[in-house]
């Protein structure tokens, strides 16, 4: 099934200059010598099937500049989605009085009339060209009298391959320009038989599968496959889009402006292009994906963003540079950035050595040209030293590498020269004794002191006599981030002496401002100081799909947590109750899966430090007054046992628990371990409809069901390396990431087997 992307499938080159092209298009099977296109006339040539058109288009970031290109022209594709697939001269642009012509001597030329120069030519004037054709596959060809193809646009691709198009040895795709600046990214077909994604032609950050053969070509097939073939067209390496072999009318393979190579298919059901495969699954692994804008990291929604850890938020520089180390009067220090990998750009000249961390830092401090280091130890220690202010990289809680940036240790808040040039008269004036000033200052100080004492006394009085007012002020709004600290007697008062039980060790309560809360008793084994620290950390976490922690009680042996109240209770009761389960229609179940996935992904990657849930299940997912799902009781491992949850195992447990929850919501079974094998068997037999909860009837999106089942099976894999991250699981459910068929998920039953698998967006043979 095709997967949808949330962005349009082209860079700045989207639209021809106006809808007027639809009025002046000429459908021709043959383009005679002397034929001409111009910016002024708004005319263009169309293939005989109407699927492709050749003409001028405007650059949005350069209003008076135009290029000549081939774009999709089918009526099945809206104008705004008719992406350009070939450009004459790639980055060549012309003014608004330019024209494109097939000359009488058989040469295609792009001429800027104002400058009176040829900007691009096909160099075919000596090849006896008889005519041109824009074929139904989007290939512009020049043929001789014998109808032999002498020149074709398929041999000079820009950033895109169409079905049937080859990339020959030494051939190159280059990503489209951005803001009139040529791209640094290219796809290169090497003579050694490998496709290579490159940055600045020197940094290779992705290769296709290895091959012992040379002189291979890459070809993009009509069924959605990228292959390396030999001279006999025998495929030696292949990757498949998820919808390969499906009936898809329009496909393309493009090197996007972000440096990633992607396959796209046209989705008729959504009137959009969808990415069905991409070469680099983790966008942050694309070299210099953030260029000069900083370090790549994933946000709570699982999308890559560029952050600049080296500058304060108040600094508005467009470039993210390492701190300058010139004229450091008090020496330099190394500022630590955990879970971060850096590399230098402009230029790329990192030096690498095998040494320990302390020696690595010392080497940088002793080298005036050193700007930063990255240290990693994956079996053997490696110290990477950068000597440029221009750095990029990526960060994430799972990275073991650590980076340091060199910074001056000079104080910046104080200026030692301040006041040294004051005039003598000012110094003399300030040394005179002013008696009225002293009396006024003393009187003012005394008045302020008395006012402060009265204020403190008044506050203490209000605290002792009326806790309710204090509690009400602490919870004046839903966006309040403060935590209320309660005594045990106050907990008793809020809960009516624990008379309103709503769950195991869970009670309903009412704050003085009439706000409903859920109060949970916990049996913590850690000391009070660590308990308060853990509660403060949990209370600082805010996400729309996480239940807010309002306050707590830590008095003697009493430990209570005060949460915001969820009106409709846990999801579990809606699954097990035959009547209530009807309220969980298919859309609501998928919304619950996405809300829970995004919340747990935020805990893993969006917080300052990694935090696992540890006990994710339908019982701990509640529905608020808007029937929106929220995750409850996260981080209890820290409160109960003092666990820091900084290693990978808790993350894998959360992923596995999430897989079970998705399976529960799809099937309606609360004990998935008893039905896991049966569900997988039915799915493998192509009978996925039989495992969907019968209470849902026919109101089910089976494409979503397929995605949900696939990702749940991957989450339940016993091999931790095969499990996806929570961010990947969310993207699969959203439909923005494709996923291979998983092996049997034996993690949902005991004992586990040793099946292995991997989550990818395309298959590789």
C-alpha cells in the first residue's frame, strides 16, 4: 500500500507561469524544425497522451527568472501538484524575454533575448536532426530521417528519474537549487557499480548494495523498483517501493532538496504524491541536513528539526556557529553536549585519532585551531577534532557519542574597564556626605522592612487558617506548571477521607477551586528527598496527550500523587464492556493509538532526559471530557524504585507494550498473548478483516488496519534491535513511513523465540 507524505513532491520548481498554458498548449506527436516556445507567448508542447508538457516555468524565489522544463500535465493531477521532472541546463535561468527553439539545423537552444546569448544547447547541430518528439513516457527525443534517436532528455537527467529511465555509469542527479543557490547534494552512478549519495562530491553518506561487477547502470522501473542492471539488463541489486507491482499510473524517483533519494507514487484517492521508499531512513543521517542552521534532532512528532545548542535563544543569527575563541584572555574551557555527534563543514577536514576522552579534550585545549571534538567508543575509542566554526551533526537520546565545544573562559557579565575613565569631578561629587539623603534612605528602608514583616505574617495567617485559598491560587489555570505540595491531612480532606475510590489505590478528589483531581497512593521505597526530586522532574513534563501531575504528598510514610481528572476513565473498560465498546469506533481507536504513540515518543526523545513509562497498558490510558486519550502514571519507576531509566531496555519495553495496546484496540481482545499467533496467521493468510473487532462492523479503514497490524507485530519482536523506535511507530500509523512485512511476533507469548527482523521503508534484494 502506498504511504502518504506530508509535503509536496518538489522543491521550488512547482508551477508553470500561469494557467494560460492550458489555453496555448499544442498537442503534437512530432515537433518540426523551427518550432519555438517563448515566455511571452505562454505556449508549450504536449505529449500525445497529454501526460507531459514542455515549456517555461517561473522560479518562486526569483520572480523574473525562468527555466525550461518537462512537467506532468495529466488532468488527473491538480495544477499545484504537476511537478517538474526535467530541466534544460539544470540550474540555468533566463529573463522574461527568452525563448526555447528547435533550430533549422536540429539544435535545441535556450536564448536570452535581452542578453543576446545562448544559455544552453543540445549540441546536435551536426547530427542531421529531422524533428523532435515529446514521448508519452516524458522523454524528449531528437531523431534523424531514419527515426533513430540521436539525443534524448533521459540521458541528461536533472534531479528526477521517470519509469524506464536509466542512470548510466558516471551519470549524476543533482538536487534542485534552493534560493538560487546550487545544491551540494548529488546521486552518482560510480564505475564500480554502486549508487552513491554525495555532499559536495566528496562526502559519501549512502551507498547502494555492494556489487562485484563494474559498468552497471541504475534503472527505475514502471512497477516501482530501483535496480542496478548489467549490460544484459540482468538485475544485480534492487530496492522496492512499498506499492511495487501495484497499479499506479504515475511514479518518479527524485533526489530531493534535503539530500534524500525518494520514490513517489501518485495517490488518486488523496490527490497527492506519496513517498513509498527513501534511501536514508533517518533524515538526520543525511550529511549536513541542517547545513549552517545547527544540529539535527527529532521533535515530539517524530519529524527532524534543526537546533542550535551553541547560541542563546535571544541570539537571532541565521547561522549556527561555534563560539569564537579569538583573544581568550583567561584561557579556554570545553562545554559538554551529551548524546551528540558533530562534524565539520566548510571545509570538511576533521582529524581522527584513537585516544581516551581526557586526552581528546586536552589535545583540543592545546591546539589553538581546534573548535570542537566528538568522542565515541564503539569497541575502540575515537576522537574527532574539528577546526572550523561551521559544524553540523545530529543528536538523540540513544547516541553514545559525546561532544565538546571550546569556549573562552573569560567572564562576559563584568567589564573590568568600566568606570576607569570617569572624570575627576564626578568622583569628588560622589564623595560628599548628604545628610538628608541618609535620613530619607533610612526611613524608606524601615518602612519597607515593616511592610515586608506584615506581609509575611499575613501570608502565614492565611496559610494556617485557609489552605483552600492557597490551593486555589496554585491551580488558577489549566496551563499552570507549579506543583502543589500537600500534607496527609489535606489529602484526606480533598478525598472525603478516601470514600470515593475510582480504581486500585486511586481516589477522586476536589480542590478548593472545584477542580476535580485523581489521587493515587504509591508505595515508594526511596527516601523523601529523591522522591521529591523525581516528582519535580515528572511535574515539569507537559504534553497534550500526557495526564498532568497537579501535586503530591510526601509526609512521613505517606506518598500520594495528584493528577488532573479524566472524566470518562480508562480505555480498558471501554474495550471489555460490550455496550461501551461501541463508543470506540475505528477512528477513535486509531486516534488513541496515535495519541499514546506521540506521548510515549515525547517521553523518549522530546524531554530533556530520556524517560520511560514502564507500565504502558490500556488501564493507564484515560479519556478526558473531550473523549481524547491521555497517558497516565508515566515515570513511576523513578518514584517507586529510584530508577533513572536511561538505558535502552525500558524503551524496548514501552515499544512492546505499545504493540500490545495497538493489537488490543484493533482486535478487541484484552489478552493479546492468547490470540497473537492466531492474529498473525490470519494476517499472513490475507484475512486481516477477520481479526478486526466485530463490534466495529464495516466502518473500518482496512488500509489503516494493515499499517496498525504490521507495526504492532514489529513492536512485539523479541529481538530488541528489530523493534522500531516510538517515533518510527508513530510515523507508520500516520502513513508517512512504510514498513516491511514482519516475521512472527513471538514476544507476546512465552518463551520467546529468536526470530529477527528489521523495519525499513523498502525491501532490498
